[in-house]
C-alpha cells in the first residue's frame, strides 16, 4: 500500500491554494462586472456570459471543497497511521 508523502501533501495543498486564488479572482471579476450594471436590451449576451461565469465559479468552488475534504481525510489517515 502506497502512502502519501509530505511532498505529495505539499503539492496537493499548493494545488488547492491555486484553485482558491482562481475562485477569488473569478468572484472579484463577477463583482466588478455587476458594479454599476444597468440592464439594456443589448446586455442580454453579457448577462448570459455572466450567468455562465457564475455557474463555472460554483462548480469550481464545489471542486475545491471536495479536494479540501479529500486532503483532510488523507491527512487524518496519515496521522492515525503514525
């Protein structure tokens, strides 16, 4: 049975941190797009893009949450085995 090393754990943590940074950047971009937005007939395509971005952000947030849970479970298992 193969065990996760500290290097593997560090790599996972770095990946999760990078994903969290992407989520934060996307959230900031969505907030910036929403500031001062006034609906006009010509904004329908932009609104659709914004909705897609919001859905993508939600999926990415869920992915990060799942990865954090998996990492926590791995760390718990490592500590239990130590």
